[in-house]
C-alpha cells in the first residue's frame, strides 16, 4: 500500500473553482491505494463530497459531540471544543446519517458512540433512517473512571449503536470477536468462564463444560471466550495515560482497534467524520485499512495529523491536509 497521500490545498476545487480534474485526483488517488485523507471540515459537507466523487466506505465509526451543551477542554487547557445542545446534535446527525446511506457499501456497518444523554434518541433516529431491521447491537462499553454521583448511581458506561446497511448480509469477523484475555484488565475478575470446569475428551481435546437449565454446554478450551455486547475489559484513558494527546474526549486506541478488526473487511475503507484526535484513523492506518477522517476543528486535525505522521514517518513529510470549506 502507498503511504498516506492527501490532496494539496491547491487541488481543492472549492479554492480553485475548477471542478474538472480535481475530482479525478481524489478518485484516482483513493483507487490507486491511498491510505488516508483528512478533511478539516464539516461532517455533512465531507460526506456530500465523497458521494459526489463516488467514494464508498465499508465501516463508519463516529463519536459525535454528546449534546452536553458545554465546553470540553483538554489537558493543560491548550485545546478545546464546544459541544452543542441535544437538539442541535440530533439535527446534525439526521443529516449525517441521511448522507451516509449514499456512501456505504452494501455489507457495510455504522457504529455510533454515545452516552446516556443522546443514546435513546439517536437509536430512534437511526431506526427511522436505517430501519429497525438493520439494528444489530447496542454495545455497552463500561469503565471505572469518572465521577462519583451521590444522588443517583454513577454513570459508568458509553453506548455503541451498531447498524448494518441491510438486514441479510454484513461483514462481521467472528474470529476476531473474542476477548483477548479471560481476565478483566481493570477489575481483575475472570470473564465468562469462572464457573466452567475444564475436562479432557477421549481424543485429548480439552473442553470447558457448563450446565444450565438441565442442559450441558461444551466450549473449546483452546479458544478465547466470545465477546458479548458488554465490554468491560478496555479501560478509559486515565489523566496521565501515555496515549493521551491532550485533545478532550479522546477515546482509547484499543477500543477502536477492536471495532475495526471485527467490522472492516481486508483492505476496506473506514470513515470517521467526527475524528477528533484521530484515534480511529490511527487504528485504521496501523491495521492496514484505508481511512477518511474529518473534523470541523482545526486543532483536532492538527493532533490527528501528527499522530498519523508518527506512524507513517518520513513518507508523508511534504503533504498537506485537505481543507473543505
Ligand atoms: C467526541 S469528539 C471525538 C473524539 C475522537 N473520537 C477521539 O478519539 O479523539 C467529537 C468531535 O466532533 C467534532 N465536531 C463537532 N461538530 C462537527 C461537525 N459538524 N463536523 C465535523 N466535526 C464536528 C468536534 O470538533 C470534536 O472533535
């Protein structure tokens, strides 16, 4: 695969006013194996642009602002962005989802990362746009960090809503849908199999046995336990986590790596139109997938770009990112 290539500012049709030729550049570069494109622009506009250029994606992860109507400030207060009201986010997502329908491959999937504020409303919106038949899972990502509420239960999870693009077929790499450890990294508890006995069969194969409701179930002892829709083995980024870039609301690399391994076909293309510090783009780049990222905040694009440069090294020293206004 070629190193990351971005379209130079001069090639941007919005700037030059030339519509012919520039589209070809984008199309040609993507089909020629370009790994990634980073747009400093609005999610809806970026999606429209991809549609005009007939660019298709296999998987979209997005972690939009959570509708908390407040300012998010990063470590050392050097970077921030302002969240919007729940209504504003829902209107924005309505346009984003409607646009995505036109750029997804038929076996593609969309995963939207939310918390309790908008989780229920966005699910209804996605049902409306993508159909309830295409709802596949609501993944609960639970973690230990965060506040200690005293007047209600402390909120300790985010929601990942997964929709496929059709109800019959979607890409899902079940081989990768396993926990890497039988132990929860944070809580130290055993996951899944703590109540199973291991026995050897006549052919020496080891299986784990569990009895439930009068039935006996056997599991291959050599294989990792399957992931369920509750993930509690990936930690939130702690204040001093070396992975932290200083960009507020940055998500853990391991969360994105897991999602991409399961949902993106070999050589597939990943989109993230609220990419922030670029965690999904970094995970895509390191896993050998192509990617398209966008964020309206130039600070976010700077951080994301620097992270990408670290992976791709010298090969991208003279590139510029694509500015879409
Ligand atoms: C929750 S953060 C994403 C964090 C990211 N997942 C990470 O790991 O760093 C949401 C991002 O959406 C961006 N954003 C807000 N409105 C946008 C819009 N209309 N188009 C594109 N990006 C937008 C914000 O600038 C912010 O960086």
